């Protein structure tokens, strides 16, 4: 085992396989991208980032917070299938060995092989989305009502599970940004979730607001009528 080919796992890799896509017609979304950025950008400082997206949720992490000896990771970009990447996130993975081109060997603390995970280079694999261009740059703004699919929220919390999260809103129809409330302790990982679109239920629409109020009133009236009927029935029942 050649030490110069090893990256030491200091913190378990994030569970990015949870938010990859399964659509065979959108092959890039089936992969986790590991890419070197030589310059800072909307994602943060220069570094090597691991990213996954299913087009509805996007999560990215600076691998400097998870690995040492990053210079051993092939540059500028590799792609790992989600089911294979999952093998690198296990609790016993202590080293990642890049000695063999096209393959990452995970090793335990004693240096024994656990798995061999294949990867593709950017030239071999599908073209990955240019995700830094979709990261929001505008300042957060209030949104009276915003919809989030529970499945997407569950996925996000499964990936960012090290500590409390903060959610930044940029309007009812723009991506929600999630980040750790204590980045010094939990890291600087980020995730984006697209909100649900309610069409005519927009919170700023007076007509839809009126409709909601009417529904609440109707529900309250139905409940009160049912309660009154039940009380009358109880009063009419003969006592034993």
C-alpha cells in the first residue's frame, strides 16, 4: 500500500447518494461529482467539492472537511455512481486509496481493503450539470408561505445530519438554501431544495387568501354543527 496514494478520512463522507436521480434519460444525475475548483466561487473557497443533485435537491460539500491529503484525488473531475459512492461512506472507512486509475479502494484503519469503487473521468462519463451557476446570489427575503415536499426535506436532513440547520428563503418560488447553524462545529455543507408551486394558492394573492379563509370558516361551521348534534343526541339518551 503506497502512502502517497492515500486520502485519510477524518469525517465520514456525506450521504450524497440519497439525492441522486434514477431517471435513465438523465444519466448525469445518477452520479456524484468530485471536482477541483482552482478559484473561489458561489460555492465558497477554492477546493475539491463533492456534489449530487436530482434536479429538485442539490447538495455540495468541501471535501477538505472530510479528507486529508486531497492532492491524491484525481483532477480535475471524477464521477461516481450513487450505489458505488455509498460504499465510501461506511463507518469503518479510514482511508481512500487512489493507486489504481479508475478505482477507489476503501480501507480500514489497519489498511485492509473494504471495497473497490469504480469511477469515471469527465472525459469518460456524462457531462455533469454546471451547478455553481444555479446557486442563489441574491439576499434572503421573507416569504409568508412556502411549500416543501416532505420527501425532499427528509432527504436533505439525511444528508445534513450533523447538527441544527438554518433555512434561507428567497421568495415563495426560489430555491431554499439549507446550511448548518454552527458551521465551526458541523461544517460548511450546503443544500438547495426547490419549493412546491401552488399555482392559485400564492400567499400574496388576495383571491386565494380569501378562499383559504372561507375554507377555514366552513370547516369550523361543520365542526360546530357536528358538536351540537352530538350534544343533542347525548341529552336525548335515556338515563339508566
